C-alpha cells in the first residue's frame, strides 16, 4: 500500500514533509534538471543529490520523478 501522502497528493504540504533542501531539489526536478545538473546548481555531489531524490520519493510515497512533478504542478496550479 502506498503512503497516505501519495494518495492525497492534491493536499500535500511539502513544507510539513520535506526539508528545505529537499524542497529545493523538488523545484529543480520540476524545472527538468537531471541529478548531475541539480548537484551543480546546489553545489552538492551527484551522490548526495541521488540520496535527496530517493528520500523525497520515500517520504512522499511517489514512485518516480514524474509523479513528483505532477503533484508539484497540481499544487501550484
């Protein structure tokens, strides 16, 4: 069963679930940046960026970057 956050993406409050850094990563994912580009933008290693993306997926219950983008764009629309 998927976590409740993924089931209720339209009501997801990113700030209650994700750290400030993870929210920055989400914003960059939504801009279509790759892990390498996100790492460069935030001055992180690519490995650290991968960990952030993984933790975002775990915390939200989403299965892919596409689901993150879909949920984030629904919240801002």
